[in-house]
């Protein structure tokens, strides 16, 4: 599922957007973490692959009268200007830097579930939510937990949403 982020910043556009920039960034971070896990890649490699693919997609949609080198530079500039890509990259890199701590906390509040037994998408969502709870003071705990629950409901199952909310409430209380 591809989601296109609007580049306009008018207030009217903001009201019509189905996702906030941070919501979209969380979803993109989940996609990157899920991809890394599924393919057995390291998170930094998955981030670079994701950014390379995003730049390539933007290059293809640049005006045909631009040279290849100009399209490449402008696509990179356009991608760098999209806040959701910046925040998604920050989340993924942050998860990678603190992966052991995050996974230990998730495991300690997962009530009998190991990381290995959990659905991979749920693990990615939990990692994003836990990173926000532990390492991003700008995001209030209820927002991080709610956003993770919404992602689980959208990308996984209703049971996953309840499970993720429970685990992240434990992480928040223990942090």
C-alpha cells in the first residue's frame, strides 16, 4: 500500500489529509522495520533500501524535460523536505540503536510471549511505540500508545491492537 504525502502546506490541505505527518511516519517506520525483520537485513540497510526506492519513485515522477542528474538531485531534495520521511528514518535508526533494551522491555510486558513468537508486524509496531515512549519526549505516552493501537488495528488484528496497547502501557508505566 503506497501512501502519497501531500507537498502543499496550506491549512485546507492539512484538514483533508487522512494521516498526520507523524502518523504516516510511524507507518513508514513500521514498514521499514517489518521489511528488515522479514528479509533478515539489518535496520540500517533496510532504511537505505527504503530511501533509495522512495528517491527512485520520486525521480520517475519528475518532469521529463529535466536531465537525469537534475531529477536525481531534485528527488533527493523533495524527499528530504517531507517530514514524515525524516521522522520515519529517526524512528528506525533509534530503534536500531536501542534494539536490545526495547526488545527486553517488550518481552518483560508481553505476558508469556517471546519476540520470536509474535507476528512480525506486531513486533515492528511495538518497537516503534516503545521507542517513542522511551526516547522521544515530544510524544506524550497516551499518543504513542494510541497511535500504535491504530496501526495494529489497520495492519494486523483487533487482538493485536489490544495486546500492543497492554504491552505499551506496561512499558510506559515501567519507564
